[in-house]
C-alpha cells in the first residue's frame, strides 16, 4: 500500500484538488457485474462496432459470424449468441453523476434496448439516454479488444472496465463495499458477504490478472468502519509494458493507405483503427493481401477478422489447393509479415527504452528536488504549478508531485532551466 503524504497542500493545490474531485463524479456509470466473460466481451464488441454512429443512428448491425469470431464463439453456435444477447437486454447500466449544468442526474437503462438475428446479421439498439452516456469519453471508456482477449476471468474484466475509465484521475474514488460486490456480480451471495472470502476469491485474483494482462496497474486500498471493511478504492497507474495498446484517435491513422483499404472493404472506422493499433500496419496489410488473394470471398470482413485473430497462413485457412503463383505470393507475404513483426518488436523495444529513460529522468528530478531546502522546494512547486494550464495537469501534479508522468515533459523542461546538466548522463 502506498505511503500517505503528510505535506500540507497550498491553497492553490487545495482548490485544484477540490475541483478535480468534482470532475471525478462525471465518470460514474456502472454496469451490473452479473455477466459471463463472453457476455462482457460481446457487450464491448457491440459498442465498438456502433460507436461512430452511436448518437446519430437508432439501429446498428454487424455480421453475426464476424461478431462470433471477434469474441471467440464458435461461429456456428447461434444459440450461445442468442443467450448472450438476451442477457445483455436483461442487464442494467446505472449512472449517478453531475451533468454539464452541475445538477445531479440519476438514470438506469437496459444495456441493450433490443437485439435480433435475421439473415445472418445481428441488429441491435441502445436506449437514447444510454447511447449518449456511452458515447461520452468522460463517462465511459471503450475497451481495447486486444487487451480484452487476454482476460480469462469475468471478474477481472469487470474490474478492469470499472477502473480503466479512471486512468486519468489516478483513482476510482471510494466505493461502498456493497457497490463493489454489485460491480463484480456477487451481490446477494452469502458466501461473499464475508470480506475475507471476497478479498481472497475476487479482489486479489482479479487485481493480479488486471496487473498481468492489461495496460494499467491497480493497487487496492480499504477503509474500515469499526473492525469491518466498509469501502474500497483502487489506485491506478499506467502499465509501461502494455501501454502501447492505447488507440490513436487522431487523424494520422485515418490518412494511412491501410486504413482506407479497410474502410473500402466495409470495416467500421473504430474497428479499422483498432486493428491497426493492435496488429500494426504491416501485419494488417499482409492479412489484407492474403484475404484478397483468396478470390471471390463471400464475407471479406469476416474472413479478415478470422485471419487476424488466428494469424492465418496458407496452410491454416480453409482454402482450395493453391496455384504455384499463389504459393509464391504467400511466401512473399509471410516474409513481409516476418519483417513487419521484427519492425514491431523494434518499435516496442524503442517504446520500452523511452519509458525507461522517462522513469530515470523523473527519479533524477525527485532526487535533486529532495536535496533542496524546504523553502526552495516550496518555491519550485509553486513556480511549476503556475506553468500548468489544464486542470487535469494541475491536479495530477498536486497528487503525484515530481513523479507526475502526465507532466513528464514539462517537468524535464522546467528542471533543465534550473540545472542544465541534470540529465547529461541519462
């Protein structure tokens, strides 16, 4: 458990923290945890598919077999898909938050307003109120599918979803323990009324899986009322090993040739960027060429989803006997894919190196700052805080001090002005 800072906050810091605590109340939508792992994954894929038109269209659709492939269902198992869709229509999403006018707003809605399967297509809809909340990134966060696939526990994925949207504030805030049980889907279970069992069977395993398989690191903290645990919160920080799975929402990806080819094939904007972010442009290009080389494919988007998910090579995919030219083309594509993987590995190594360098620089700053007398330290803090314009940046610095990764570049610039050689040996 992290140490508690006893240093008194300055008046400006108190004002920033007070404002930030109000903003945390915005990210307050919760989905009942009584979903299986596959049902929860289905919910995320449906949202990803609909996201670009969430508040402009009442109905959304996706090829049912493509949907199954993306989630990991047997693509012929429509009964399981029907059961999962039925469970989403019976599951409630609830929010209790401040709206844009500063007024308290409570609401509840079924996770899906309706769903139907017809002609091999899954059609579905969200209630207008829920669609508005799900489309607001301050309220609800889309989950990266590549990270989602890593989870083997529904409790761990539920914990990740409910914590990930607080990554920018660094903490979930305090949840009553009864609310946490509901988010994990174990409310009403006499077994988990015991905090000892809840901690041993739900909290510890879920935290361990999130920290191992996702782009965030969680640290649980507890409050007690008497001898009983009454509240829980999770401190959240970036996992440097998996942070590369963050999706680029900028225009750069949309200008790439691969993105345009995916859109031309019929892939949605968000899913196209998801695949490029997860697999890299070269790998997606290789699979695109592979699919295009199969001739007249009935559902190229579904075929591409399978090729990316299962890393199809010529001998893997259902395919007629290839011609010598097709074999040669496939060999070329395999070489290109191998080069792409090598390039991706080099890029990930460069990212890791950059993060190690950033960590070393922040450690140097903390050491140099701590060596200055208390009056200098106070002056340094006030001078740097005055440079920060965004409330989020100021709140993060007020909380993290010179360890604020969110303000890393600004911190380096500030200290290089004070001590030009501070990073000379890094």
